C-alpha cells in the first residue's frame, strides 16, 4: 500500500476493469473512417487496435509507411540508424519471403593499408 500511495500521489486507485468507464466504440465505423483517412487502405485488426489506443502514433507511422514502404520488415538497427555505405541486409517481407538490399557504396573511395 505504501508503494501504491507513493505512485498515486493522493489520487484514488482504480478498482474496476480499466475499460469499464470508457464509452462503447463502433469498430466498423472507426475502421471505415480510418480507411478513408488513409486513402482507402484496407485496415486490418492490428492497425485498428493501434489506432484506437494511439491514434496519432498510428497515423504518423502510416504516413512514414506511405513514404518509405513497409518499414516494419527492417532489422531494428537499420530502422533506427540506416545502413552504412556498402552494407547489405536481408528482411522478411512476407512469411517465407525475403528481400536482400544493399546500400550504395561510399562516394569517396577509401584505401586500407595493411
């Protein structure tokens, strides 16, 4: 209880199911609205759920996806930091389907002396 009181800082504790106080949602109406907002894209359950919980995050993500393609297939390091010149990666684009990609070599060639 001491930890709960410290975290809540005087606010009352939630003792019911978190969604119990939320208004009902017409999932298919939201799906249709989101599809329209995304230029007719088919909205699967995963995207619908993400939108219901974090609408701005999903819309930002889908904007990036529209610009750069399905970035979720990229390895994490490549997603966050990009590719090094001459680096090659393999990404699974569909179950059992992979794509290999290579970045352009550096525009300034370097020599290594050994």
